[in-house]
């Protein structure tokens, strides 16, 4: 698949953002300084208006005391505007940890917000919150501004960019992530149709016939422990599919005897002989 070409202006914005965070890292910038740089990335790289689309210290009213998220991404101004992404910001020198995710996830759940972004300017992690009993937070994308390829960075920042959020493209991102989840992929691989095709390919390549159950055991050995356990939970039907019996249509007229056919072919020229149906 051909990679999308990156124009000079977009490439320059990524390098400027990288240099800005690199200098901040060398100076051991505090959280307030990190916030200002991150807001500039939201503006320059992702196309937001910091005053209109980034709600700083937004109040979150949950079951306990009122808390404040670092800032929320929204398409309209005002406290009543729907938050699209809850952003938890950490100082540039602090590595992102699970405790940081737990904090911002609780803010998102209390606000009914499906998306969470955790960043320190260097690392960026995008999560989706699935509201259930209990709610689940799943990592969807992650990238490193300092180390990742420029083309990859452009694609990742575009996911949460202003134009994408305005087009409600985050829903498509979640749908794609769901389809490509380990459970979804393993269920597809363990289906009768997939196993049948794989057995056919293996027989063509090696000349050896194996059954579906042995093939599934072989696939399970290729997986890591977590994936193998997930595969073992999937119910697989090894019963062969019943082949439909071909319907035999009986002719409404009796067949002519071979003697009659021979007699007819003698009277009719060879190129005009018709085959009786």
C-alpha cells in the first residue's frame, strides 16, 4: 500500500512540534509549560482554535466532589457544550502511567464522554470508553512525537484533528478497532469457512491433508498466552457442513431407444443431427 505523500508545510509543523517538546524536555519544563506547548500542537498540527475548542479546567461533577479535567476538546464554547475528548496532561518529564488513565477515565464516565487522551507532549495515547457494567477503557492508538516516523505522526494526529472530529470520524475509528479486535479476528480465523480454506492451501502446498481440529491447535501454538486463552474461549463447530443433494430432473418424455436414434441419424445429414434433451 502506497504511503500518503506529506506536503512540506505539514512536515514542517511536525518537526516544529518535535523541536518544541525536545527543548522543553531538556529544560525539564513544568506542567504549566507543558500545557502551553501541547495547546500549540492542538492549534498548529491539529487545526483547533485553543480559545474556542479547548475548555481549560472543565468542571466534572460526579458522585463526590467537583473535579477539574486539564482540558476538554469540544466543538462549541461554553460549559454546556458536549465534550468530545477528555485530555489528561502530565509534565513532559513524567512517564504516562495507569493511575493517570484511571483518573481521566473517571472524568469521562461522569461526563458521558467516550474518548480520552493521555499525553505529556512526548507520548500520546488515545482511549475509548465503553459504557457498560462496569465501563471499559480500551487503548485505540498511541504514538511518540519524538521517535515515530513523520508520516505515521501525521496520520495519528489526524485521527483527533479538528476536521476529523467535526466529521464525527472518531466513530469510524472505534468501529474499525472493534472489527480488528483480537476476539473478532480470532473468531473469523476459527470459522468453518476460514479453516476449510486454510486446510485446502496447506494440502496444495504440502500434499498433506489435516482436519480442522488439528489446524486450530497449530494456530493456537502460534499465539501468545493471552491470545491463546482468548481463542480457547471461542466455540468452534467442527461438524462438516452437509452437502446439498443435486436435484435430478426427470424428462417428461421417454428416452428413445438406441435403435431409433441410430435409424434417425442415418436419415438426417450429420451436420443437422440434433441431440434430444
